[in-house]
C-alpha cells in the first residue's frame, strides 16, 4: 500500500469514527432533552385520591410544559437541569382517566388507563418478596382467583446505588418498573403479603388500589434508610464506620489473589478428605465488593425508594427484621429512623406505616444460649409501635407451622392482619379490632403479678382452650421460673411457687415461643417483658 493510500485510509477511518461519535453525542443530547416521565408515572397507574398530586419528569430546558388530567391542568417551565414538576389538584376515586403532557416545543406524551384510588408501598426483605409463585399456602388457588382489574401492581426493579436515583429500570416482560392490572399471571411475580393486603382493602373500600412492591431478600433495615438520616443517629456511628472502612479498604485484585490461594489450599484439603473418606470442607467464596452489598447502609433506599418519593401514598406496609436479629436491640433505632425518614422523604409527616413482627425461629445467635435475641427484636418492634405515632404491628407467632422455616407460608393471613390496621385506623372503620393484646403495665400484689393490656377487644382468651403458656416470673435474683398465669377479666394474674417476692414477668421470651394468649377477636398477644434488665444484643452495634 502506498503512503498516499495509507493516509487516505486512515483519514476515512477517522471520518467514520468521528461521524459515529458525533451521531452518538447528538443522540445523547437529544435523549437528555426529550420529554420524559419517570417509570412510576405510566400507563395503568393508580394515583392517590383526595390528595394534591405531583407529576414530574425531564425535558429541554427553558420549554414550558403543561399537564392535563381529567378536568385538572397545571403548567411549569423546565429548569436548567432539565427537570420539571407540577401540582395537580386532588381527584376523587374513579377512572379510567387519561393524562396529556405537552411542551411548547411540540413534544407530546399520553398516559392512559389511570385510576384514582388508594396507593400503598409494600417493602422489606424476603418475607415480603415471596410471591404466589413461591411456597405460599394454597398459592395455586389464590393465583387462579386473582382477577382484579382495578388492583394495579408495580414491582420496583432491584437496584443498589451509592446516591439517590431519580428513576428506575423497566422490563415489561418481567413486570418490573411497569404498572400491571392484577391477573393470575402478573400476581405470580408480586409480593404475596402485598397482594393479600391490597385485596382486602379493595374488597372493603371498593376503590382502585395501587400496590408498589420494593423488597430485597436478605436486606437489612439500615439499607432502606437515607444516609443523612443514619448519620443523624449517633448510636449508629459504629455501624456506618464499619461499612465505610470496608468499602475504602476493598481491593478487587487483592480479593481475587486471596481467593485463588484459598482455592489451591482447598483443593489439597478436599483431595485428602476424599482419600480418607472424610467430609469435604466447603469451597471458599470470593469476597464480594462491600460497596455493592445489599446490606450496606442506604443503598436500597438510594436505588429503590428514592425514585418514588414524589409519588403520593396512602401509607406503607413493611416486613423487615430477620437480618437484624443479631443486633436486635439496635433495631428499635433503625426501625423508627426508617419510618421517620420515609415520612420526611415522601413529605407525608403522618404517613401510616404498618409492619409485621417476624416469626418464631431458632436463629442460634452466638453467645445467646437462652434464645433471647429474637424476643429482643420483637421488643424493638413493639417499642417502635408504642413510641412512633401512626404505626401498627401485626403479630404472627400463632400461624407458624414449621419453626425451621424462616419464611412462614400463611401469607394471606399476614396480609389480612395488616389490612385490619389500615381499615381501622387509616380508613376509620368502626368496631374493628386491629391488634392482639399488647402489654401496658403491671402491679405486684403479694406473691403474684397483675398484668394489664390494651387491645383486649372482646376479651382475653386462649386460642386452644388450654391454660396460658410461656409466662415466667423472677425475683431479685433475676432467675426466671415457669409461672401459672390465669385470665381474670381483662387482666392476667401470674405467680410461681418458686418466687415468693416477684419482681419481673416475661411472656414468650424465647426464639421459638408459640404462646396461646390472644383476644376473642382471634388476634395473638405480642411477647413482652416487664423488666429492663440488660439485653444480650445491647452491646452489638455494628
């Protein structure tokens, strides 16, 4: 090839590359400037009734944008950063409606089949994630019957992010990031607890229901909280420092080299074990990048909750806590911080949040020989309910069939019990008991203790007709003995022959406790203790 031809070929190649780059840049700029709505504002959505609504998106800076929904209309100017938002006056339940979004440059978006009703966020870890495609009691029949065109489902795409995202990915084939009517097909990829909760609301209220599902199996409570809210809690500083140091110290090359060496050593041990007929040791696992861990503080809030915070909600339901049992005492701070931070982020200071007290299970936490770690988490949940207004707690220890299963299968009853809180307190349906008995106070009278409760409903009883179980009494020596507990009207009298001068009572204070105290409305009592003696998890803060 001559020098001239080499120069010509090189020049042509440069021109082609430059042209492609210019086209790509042009497409990128155009894409940024093009009128766009977030994934949550899309065909088939349910918007919150009787509330000012925010509609937002992106477009070409300086252009005016107008939004028309039913007989409501609002306008705005797209800011220099390409963002815009408008406020739509409240609408009553009903539909379907069509939303028209137009700009002064002639761009046009139509959002169709919009319903106005009640919108709830369904969040948490794996027990919220489990769907009717999983091992849920009577799942097939429930799915077959799930034909509710005015219940709309929205699955948030799982995302881990360092900073709050403004939008989320969509995948219509997987029902991710899109609104779908509730059908036997769509419900199979949706939260079972969320579906059963929404179904009860739909039946009782007879309005459209929108359910937004944002959960991640194995997540920790702190993963769902904004970083600034975590930083504001001084007791969480050791936890945050631990993660910050791990993220800073992680080197993928070092991790890979360490793993490679571990594999070599493991192969030698495995070969020796096989020759000797011994068990082969578990294979090493490559250390994950802590920055990409679903358990890292704030990352799931950033990736899965932040994109939703302008969307108006009726409230939220939460099934979270299993991954926090090892730091059970700290969970009272985490849970209350989560609730308050979400209320601030959604700009709804009294937004109802109802949560599930997690099920009995033998966690086997190191150093917890008595099985008290889980009761301490139950106590943290009960403490949060009692101290944070507009919250509700569902107790479920009576519907657990298998204490070796971290994921109880009776999700329909869990969803129904969550709906009782919403129906009784958010929607003010009268004469509806929403909780089992909750301990309030006690009084020592001689050799027995009188225990008082709220939410006794139609009266205290036992679910099996047998004497009360799982009550214990201690004296000043702090040694607990089984107690004989008897229902006396709306109180319980507890005593033990082994304790002459009682000081404290505990109820269901074991990981695997399945007590029988309930009210005549069919709702079980929460575990509790009357003492404030040190917890086994109290010093675990990271």
